[in-house]
C-alpha cells in the first residue's frame, strides 16, 4: 500500500506535469505562429498590417490567450500545488473536495479576459498606425512612454499590494478559502486578479519588444517568475523599474537614440 507521503508526491508530480505540458504546448504554438510570421515577412518584405475583421480579431484573441497561459502558468504553479494540498486535507476532514483544475481555470479566466482587452488595445494601435506588421510599436515616443509607465508602476502601492499576495500564496489561499466548485473558481479568479494587478503594465511592453518576439516574451516571463518566486524578487523588481524609467527618459530626451531592444 502506498504511504500518504508517496500519494502526495505522486499527486504533486501529476499536477506539475500537466502544467508543464500545457505551458510547453502554449510555447510551441507561439513558436509556430512566430515562424509563420517571419516566413511571411521574408516572402513579402513590404507586408502591411492586415485589415481587422472578425476572423483576424478572433485569431489575435486566441494568440493573446495562449500567450498569457504560457507566460503566467509557471509563476502560479506554487499556488496550484498549495491549493491541492489544502484541498486534500479538507477531503480527509470530510469536506467535499473540488478538483485542482477548477482553481487553475479560475486563474486562467482572468488572463483570458485580459487577452480580450489586449486584443482591443492592439486593434486601437493598429488603427492609429502605431504598430508594424510584426506587432512592434513604430513610435519611439510611445515605446519610451510604455517603458516609463512600466517602471513607475513597479513603485506604486497597488503594485506592491498585488505583489504581496502573489508572493504569499499560502496566506492568500488560507485567507480566501471557499468550498465547492464555485468557491474554487472564485478563488482562482481572485488570485488571477492580484497577479493581473501585479503584471498588466509589464505586459504592455510586449508592444515595445514585439508581440511575436519569443526572446522578448521569455524575458518578461522570466522577470515575472523572479519577481514572484525568488527571495528579494520584489526589491529586484523595483530596481528594474528604476532602470526602465531612466532608459525610457533618456530615449525621450535624447533625440535620435533608439531603445536597446
């Protein structure tokens, strides 16, 4: 008979594996889409931004949703595993257990909603002729402004409050615990809202480095991971924010200087 510790390790391994496969599939999708866009740019060097219609808007919404899954699932893994542990204990105490995937789904739904807003933002920038076909801002001023905004946000109280919740998943789950499927879904969505409040301005930098620039996407993903999970990650985020403000300000006030991306 398997011991309780062995069962716990098996459950944790299974959930971690599922999350890893999901993230891997998301990144493979992004890689394929980026490769297709690069091939199109080589075949058509003078390619223009595609006019927006329903099918294109849905494709962009799908792209943003999958991108957010690939970027944000890694940093929420500790919270998912903590939820699993508490749910297992609740089941042993006779309470109805809600599958861990319900909590995870609630978290992801928050980022799917953000993806809808990001799609609308992309449409607005396209309409204003501020994005290239590779979804990079064509305005140096806008790029610098995004960098400054992201840097300033790193120091705001709302950022610090949201980051505290993201860096303390045990405290969040224990203080927000709700029973039942609706409760688990709501908990996941609430945790997602805190993470959204922590990271949404950083996501705007995708328009600076390129929405389909896989290296840039990986850099932002790594930044989020470090800030949320590592000791002193919050302090490192503030230092990085100061650097963003300095670089963005120099780009605005020094004519002809391009951002180092």
